[in-house]
C-alpha cells in the first residue's frame, strides 16, 4: 500500500484464539464454531451483521482436499454469506478482508484460520512446499532449512548462541501467563537453555518453535462501526506483505528483505512501537526480524511467548495480530506491530501496525 | 485472438543446450512420489456415532436452534454455526431422497457390481440425508421417495463403523411423495 | 467513498490439453502470464501485485505453490496472494485481484489460475477414502447426478437436453483455438450414444481433465483509459457461499447462487439479464448445469431454462443469448483456471477480441464460476463501456 | 481406559506417484545429472545460477544460456540431519548444506556425506559423488564428499 493515510479507518474489534499441543476434545469445525461465536458475541454481532468473511487453512496440513468446505459449517453460512478463502495463514485472510473493507461497501468482516498439525508430520508436509524439481524430492525439513540460516548468522557474527538463548528464555517466561502457550516456564534459566543439547545443528530444542494445534477468529470493523462495537478499537494504521525469491541459494539468508519492505510500507518507522508479536520458527529468525523491523529495547517483543511457545501453522500469523490487538483493546499498549511469515527461511512476510486512540 | 501455437515474444528465444548433452535423449520428466500419513481421529460426536453402529444403532444430532436432526453428527449446526451436543437415536428405516446409478468402479470397492445405486437416505426422524448403497431390487426400480431399511452385517461382524450397514433394501411400504421427499420434507414441515 | 473503476487490460491463456508435457509448472504459468502482459502492453516491473488461484494442492503435490512460483511470476519484492475456493477458485481469484484495485490499494495486478492435472490423477485427489465411512461416492459426477435428476424431474425437461448442451459446447470449441477438445467429426448421435457414467450423466456430458493456465492483467481507471487496446470495464462483482447438506437446502437452485446473481446484476444496473447481456460464460462441468444455472441466474424462468437450449437461444449460431462461446468447461477444464477462463472469456467478448467465437457487437457479458457442492459462487459483469 | 473407551483412530495415507514434466531448462539439468555433469544458467549480469531456472529468480526475465560448472565447491552453511527423513534419498545421518560450486554465483541445496557433524565445517571444500544408476533426477547426485578424501581414494 502506498499512501497509508488515504485509507479508510479499519480496526480489529474482537479476537478469540485457542492453542494446545493436541486438539482431541473437539475437531477443527467445533473449535472454530466456538471461537467464532465468542468473537461475535463479545461485540454483540451475528453472522448476518458481518459484511465479508475470509478464512485461511491448508488442505495439505489437513490431509484432505477442500478441507475448508467443512469448516464453513462453523460460521453458520445460511443465509448465504459473502466469503472467500486463502490457502495461506489467516493473517493474509485478514489482509484480504481489510482490502474488501477499503472498497467501502461493507463495514464489518470476520476472519478466521486454523491448523491441526498433530494429525500428521508437519515437517514432511512442509517439504512439499519447496521447489518441486530440485529441493522437495530431497525432503529437507523446515527446521533444517532454518538451521542453515542460523549457522550463516552465527558464522558471520550477526547473532550469538547467547542471543538465541535470550530469545528462547523470553518466549518461555512470557508464555507462562498465556494459557495458549504450549512451551512455557516461569523459572527457566539462561544456563539451562545454553546447556541444552543441539537438536538441529546449531539449533537447540528451545530454539525451535513448539508445534501446536489451534485456531483464531478476528472481527474487523470500519470507522464509526468499529467505535460502536468496541470502546477502544485496535486501528490498522498500516498493513503490507511482500515475498522474496523462493530459491534459497539466491537469497542472503541472513536477511529478510520482504520483512523489511513490508514493515516499511506498513509504516513501522512512523512512530514508536510499544509491543511487537513476531512470527518465526526459530529464535534466530526472531533476531533477524527484530533487526529488519528496527525494533529496540523500548519494544516489548512477544509478550504472548510468540510462535516459539505455540506454533500453529496457518494460524500463527493471525494469532500474532490478535495478540497485539487484544493488548490495545484492553488499553495495555498504544501502538504495536504484528507479523506473519510463510515459506522457507522467512520467504514471505506480512506486517500489520495497530494503534489505539 | 492470439495464436496459441506461437509462443509469447518473451519466451520465444531458444534455450542453448550445452553441446556435451545436446545430442542425447533429453530428460523430459522426473518422478517425485509423495506419501504422507495422517492420524484420522473422528471428533467426539462422530466417535459416539461410530460406536453406536456396533449396537446397530444410528445416532443423529439435534440442533438447539430449531430441533433439526443431522446425521451423521457434525458437532455444529451448519446454518447457524452453533455447537450441538444433543444426540438422538434414529430409526434404521427411511426413504430415498435422491440417488445416482453409477457405472464406474470406485477405487477400493471391488466388491461392488457395476452399475450400482448410491442414494441419499433420509432416515425417519432425521432432517438431512446421508449416502448409502441401495440393493435388494433392480436398479431401475429405485426412485425418489422409495421406502428403505438397513441391512446389517451379522452380529459377530459388527464393528465401530458405518460399514456395518451393508446396504439399504426396499421395505415395500408406500413411497413418500416426491414433493415431500428428501430435503423438501423440511420446507414442507415449515410451511 | 466508491470503488475505483477497474478494467481488464490483458488476457492470456495456454492451449488447453490433457498433458502439457513440454513445460514445467512455472513454464505453464509463465506462458499465460506473458500472453496477458503482452496483451496489456506491460512488463513485470509495472505490475504491483500478483494473485494466484488453483484448486487443491494435491493435484500437483506442491503445497502453497505460489511460494515456489513467486519468482516465475514477477512477484519478488511484491505482494502475492493465493486463493482457494474449490471449483469457483478461478473466479474468486479474479475478484480478489479486482478488489485490490477497486480499493485503490494497487493500480495494476496480475492474476492467474492454473492446474497441471497430468502430474497426478484428479479423481484420486478428490476421492481420498475417509476411514470409518462408506466409500461409495464416485467423485463429482456421483455428487451432482442426483441433483440433475431432481432438476429433470421438477422441470419436466426432455431427456436429451444435456446432450444438446454438450454438442453445442463442443461445436463452439471448434471456433476457439485454445479449447482442449476439438472434436471436428462429432455427431449429436455420438453424444447421445456415449456411455452412461453416473445416470443421467453420460461420458460426453462431462468435462475433460486438462492442463492449462489463464491469466489477466487488471488495472485502475487511469490505466484503462490509457490502454492502446480495448479494455473490459468491470460493472459488478459478487461472491457468495453457503453450507452444504442442511434441512431444506435447495440443491438444484441454491440460495447463494440466486443472491450472488441478484447482487451482481444490481451493481451493474441490470434488470432484464436476458435482454441486457450479450454473451455469457457460465461454469458448466456437467451439461445439465447450463439450463439449471440459466434459471438460477435469472436468464430464464424457473423450470424453463431447458427451453433456451432446445430452441437454440444459447447457441453462437444465431442464438439470442450465446452461452459458453469458448466451448466452456465441457471443452477445457484445468480446474484451478476454469473459473478464470469464464471471467477472461467474458472480457474478451466485450473487448471484441474473441476471434471466431466472438458474439457480434457484444457490449456486456457475464462470467460465472461455482464450486464445492454447488456452494461457492463467483460472478462478474464486464462491459465495453465504463459503468 | 477400557478398549471400548479408547478413541477410534485410523491411518489416512495420502500417496501420489507424481510425474513432473520439466520443460527444457530443468530437463537439461536433469540430463546433465544422468551424464554426471552439472549445469547452470547465465543471468543478464553474467553471473551463473546453479541449479538453473527458466527465469531470473529476481526479475523473472527468461534465461536461456546454459553453461557447465565444476563438480567441486565450498560449503556455505550446513546442518546435521539425524535421523534422515523417511522419504529422503538418504538412509544414514548426513549433513544438509548449501554448496557453492566453482564457477557458480549461487549455492545449491544437497547432502554432504560424512560420518559425523564433527567432520563438517563452513567453508570446507566438497566434490560431487554420483550414484551408479542415474535416471535424470536430483538424487542421481548421491551428495557431496570432502574433496580431499576423493583425491586420496
């Protein structure tokens, strides 16, 4: 997006999310029905009040073609709804909904996404995402690719194992107060983390995100509608996403140009950032992202524990947005950055800047 | 309209194949098999539904909104997006809401004689249909509204699966009128 | 605040065929993309964003292929979105691309739908057996045949209407060099005598399985005004979805279809579709869906759509409302692209660029796609003039 | 928990024997693998991309000039895969690395076949090791081995 200020004011007015190691009491449809109901009820709207609905999920993750068709049940799509679906993280569904609201014909949107990686081997599933001729047939897993990236950073003295451990510690301690954090600890120590054995060289277990099942629902509203639904809406001041080349050997893996560009276009540098929720699958990726976003010690990063604490493929990005939004809605913060990523080694990135009034 | 046989200008430059391989039979395709294994764990209401089959019972789910009964249970009412937790036991009799005569083999179902009839079975007490095989009569006797009942496997072969019902056979009862068969029944009761 | 006027600046397609054995997935997509760019007289640098659509990733076994395709489609450093709304995806993808311009977020967007079905077997991909359940549903034909039976019974349509549609669309395909099926010697008798697959659906009344890609370049009002070639102006866009298998659902004429059509015609200021629309591209994977959708969309009265087939109204040869002049889905079906082909063909008609299958003087045309269990709908109306 | 109460569970296997047509450029690289040769493709700035793409990975412009590159190069970064992934070409633990071949300006992903991670080092020189039976597939290349070991053998 070019001139941020010329856009219609759109805000997150309601969020609901849930993550757990293994979803067993309910299936994805029931989970989403529950989250979507909570999300709508908390601002007193029904599906008939919603102008546009957009969701994100993956057939490959679910092991079923057209899996999102079943999940439409959770919305209650009768009478029929104006609706679309992206085979992407829910953060990109939110982007599509934001675009729809910009046209000005509808004032509210429901966004949701979910994933149940516990049903299969997510790291094998993710290998099918890679170049189908040269890379996918070698079945590299996403953490191995992220390890290649981490070693480049370490070899070039751009990060240290100590810095990585600090990121892991931050995640585990911050996650302690978050019921959705699967891996968290009140009293984990720096030494514990430094002494952890290497699992995917040079990464230790805590440097790698904890894979979790879950989902997230968000309601967006424009202008006065947002003000009428929510005392303190979390206004989207800027939102942008960009993609880098897929070919790892071509990229400078110590950087994420698309993350930098998305943040710049979303207006990250216009004002201070109180808090940030960033989406990486390793501690090293969080360090790359902090640098690309220009964050400093004044910004509280991943108060939820972040995706290291609970990583739900297809929902982690939308959950980052909901975490920032809920802290603005509850007046704990004024301005925050939320980030979503997709593809190997931070290939595709979305940045959303949210602000309270 | 552009000519599909001439490449777009940008793609018309020929690829220079290195001399060392230019005279050889080129590789044109690669094989890359994919095998992914998932744990299929039915949701709790479906678990209950499948278990009830071993007792030759069919469970439905009743919507808290208007009492509509869904089979198999979906855990939610798809019209309203609300959770359902009330189970109801349904009859193993119903009618054919609609059907298809298929002349193609189905992967993994070598046991089916071709052509076979699959039908949307609307159980007595349910408000939507579910798919079942209709047999025990000539294919051309099957019609919308035909009354059918389940033919179950032998007691000692029963498991926790919908496959306990071998097929649905005609009961010989008078047919349900077409305008009240299948989904149309609901519109009717709501009039 | 109103939507930015949006135009189709360029269209590109590949020759649809059962196997495009000479190209990679990227190569297939690039062929369509370059044709669209060349038609729009633009290059990659001038494109702001890319929107890709395709049906299930299982078809090619590449999960979220937009990631691998980013650099093949000029998207590096730009936004790229990936849409999936079942069979309607090609249409929905075009609508998402249009929304990026209508919202003034971007000025020029490349959108592409593709499928390379020859890499695997579509029937397998669509009928993965589910544990614990009875495996008797033989794909899409098995699903739609009862609905067609219901239409036949309630409309009283003669049995051979489906064959007439199939024959007409295959004749239309002969005039479209991009169509997959070019059955020069096909006779109506052969259509009728072709084997029954899912009674009442004959083999000849089903769509082929194709490799192919279709791309469009969409632009804002300024770029539409500046274009050297004629453009197609968007007059209306609409998407609707509804749940499946609930009590009282009208499966023959789903409410989502009716509401979607009502919305798009209202936006375009059209009150009499039959009179005001000159060419129609609707998603007809099984021949009987032509009369069924004509009724649902409001081109025909309920239960009378088949008469338009019978009396030749929907034929390019002198019909009042030529339907699927391109040969339709019945003649070319790269699933992820099939919906976009309908939208692109509608645009070609009002640009006067449809070649031998051009409807003379077409000013307004209608593009349509549907998917799932007839649950997902995407529609647009395009015109030669600005709305 | 009694047998009756255990949740019902089944394995769902999604399995496809994909056959991918390659187009000319990828096909030529695969043909090269079959013939124990490695090819790249020239970008407009003269740099060489290995493995070759039909298009420039940044500008998307078509690339057409294929060139042969060396079979030895440098490990730019690596990790250790243990246990090996079930469907990968490797049965034993191995390194996965980005390798920049001599004459190439980009690196390619493949395995380095060594006995333990202690033998791996960023910057080490490696050379291609070929399979006996080659069909024109990325796995015709068994992987890379330390260059010095090859010289010894």
